[in-house]
C-alpha cells in the first residue's frame, strides 16, 4: 500500500500540532497546574487555545488543496 505525498504531509503536520499540544500540557502540569498554580494553569489554557488555532489553520489550509 502506497501513501500519497499529500496525505503524508497532512498527517505529519497534524502529528506535529498534537505533539506541541501535548508539550504544552506536560509543561503546564510540571509548573503546578494540578495544584492550582496560576502560571501552570495559564500555560495549559494557552496550549489549548494554541492547539485550536493551529489545527483550525491547518484545516483551512488543507481545505483549499484538492
């Protein structure tokens, strides 16, 4: 089974987006978000917002390519 280059590129960009999101969550938890530390919570919320924006932008980018 051969994977097309476009599908491979889309999957790679999505994986990078998810990896960055997971990184934000790990850093936020290490900064004390579970204990209610404001900075850790801010990092986690910022990661969620960044994930939504990046994945939305990738979706719009891939929508135009056919």
